[in-house]
C-alpha cells in the first residue's frame, strides 16, 4: 500500500514536498507543494504544461500531472523541512509513455516478466567550477596528473564531506570519494541497487551536488567536456542481473575464465550489438562527442572509449569486466539522463539475451596505444547527429524503449542538433574568413 505523504510530513516535520520529474533532456522539473495540500496532490498529481519542458508536446496538449511515487521520497538533509519525491507523468489519466522514468519502469517490468532483476551502480563524475563557468574553482589544482591528488581533495573537503555525510544519512552506503583525472574534477561512489532505485538516487545526487556546491559559493557541472585540454566527465555503469528475489547473481559463473555466465555474455552481446544507437542515449549532447572522440588530454589519457570493444580489467575499452558476475560500461557521460541511461542498458541487454547475442572477441590490449591495429572494431559515432541516425535505424532498440518515446526523443534531439549546426562559431571565422 502506498505511503501516506501527509502522515509522513507530520512524522518528520516536512513543510514542503518537491514533486519532481525528469524530462527527455535530463532537466529536473518540480512543483513545491505545501504539506497541507499533499494529500490532494498524491491523489490527483501536480499539474504541468508539458510543452514548457523538454517533452515532445505542444501548447495545445492538456494538463500533464506528475503523480508522486511515495516509495521514492528523500527528505533533503540540508533543508529538512523539504522532501523531494520522484513522480510519474500522466495525461488524460494515461501514462505519458515518453516520460523517462516511465520508460525505465516499463523496462524493469519487462525484465521481471523474465524473472530477472537488473542491479546497477553509477560512478558520477563532476567538476567544481567558478560560478561563471570560466574556470575550475581551485587555482592551486594545477598538477599535470591530478588524479587522486590528496591535497586538492582536502581543499574541497567541506563540499565533498558534506555530500558524503548526506549520502550516509540517506542510507545509500557511500564507500569512497576521490579527486578525478582532470583538475577540478571529482567522483563519489555509493552502493549498487535495483536499476530504478539507482536512477532515482542518481537524479537526486545531481540535484544535491549542485545545491551543496552553490551553498559553498561554487558551481557543479556534469557537462561531459567543459575544458578542452582536460579529461571529460564519464558516468560509468556497473551492471549485474539477479533472480527475481535479488539473491542469486545470474551473471555469475565461477567456472568461467571471466566469471560471467552465458546469460551475462549474451547481455553484454546486446550492448556491443547496439552500441552505436545506444550512444544517442548514453551520450546525449553535442558536447558528449568532444569527450569520446577527444585527443590525448593533459593527464596523458582521455579515459573514454571511441570504439566498440570489450576486455577484462582494462580501462581502455568501452566495456570491461573488473570482477566476476558484473561488468562496467564506460561509454556514458555526465550528461546522461539517469532514467534513460538505465532503461537503454536494460533494453539492449534483454535483446541480447533474447537473441543470444555474441559479444565478439575479447581484446586484451591497450586500445589507446594499439587501437589502430584493430581493423574490425566498429567506431563509436563521431557526433550527436551520427548517434541519432544510428538510434533511428535501430528498430529493436526503439521498440524496446517505446515508439512514443523514441519518436519524441528523435524529434527534440534533432531540433537540438539543428540549433547547434546553425550556430556560427569562432572556428569558422578563424579558418574561412580569408577564403
């Protein structure tokens, strides 16, 4: 039975609820509802105009209502009188099938029909920068190899420890925080969970990181490549599939050299098979392709893939198997929509299981140094338009995510690409003014 939010408000001293949904571009949209009105909102939903967000709607569409999911309430640790609650969108009493959280819930349901429970963990990297976005926030953070820099990490102790304390309080079981490979870049890790729970937490994490950074006079960005000479921000996803009870890891085979079961290999095969179309979801912005197709960065490596390959415990490939019974997809970046990221992985993985997809040959080489010697490895898309075209051609991926969603996503993302393509740049002036 659904939790009564009005009773929760009285129990915890909550004055306001943020009824929140995530649009197609990952934008977090919310209505701030006083606790006195939350009972009505729990029954009827908070009203929105879908066209005013990044959903493929017009001003003529009827009201869209965000129905709060009482199982996904998070009381803000830094402002306890407010609670954030993830919501599912409905219109004319029907689910809005292009809404990302509902896309994910549908895929979780498809997995459940097969007795499968997908569990994931994300590694969300971000930069702490100046409020105007022009530079990183710590001028002393200038080492050529800044990864794990102890001194730079401790200069941002107040921000990082506050966020980690909140995750501890929320029961997410965070287990490590570090300075990442770019100057001004950080990563915070918490425990894996069911895919929907991970997506809700990932969505809230981005909101929390931005809020705490602002509190300290800084700005947090999950932009994939905010600085051309520095390593970009990835969002690596660790994936395993369990039985319906969540007790037995279906990916685990102790007898296998890599510790993966046949079902695990097939799931991985689905990722490899659909990688080019998948990139439109995992790498959804123009800037995304400045990360996965980047030249060598200041630190000496991009730490991002540009070909469709997999390996063992080797970070130079798109997928690595760092331990038995799971694998890490290193393709996604910080701009990925938390819900669509999980949904797309489940979609291609289930298709891989259904078609008994072969992931292909494992490559145990340094792809950064020797990738040019691998002649048959497919390249990842060079830009967002190529990714969108690959996605549009991938009928099984579009079908798994839902035709309404796929068409809406393609429509809006093509608009975004056209806006970018029509923008005049300084590069054009520098290189063609004298032609």
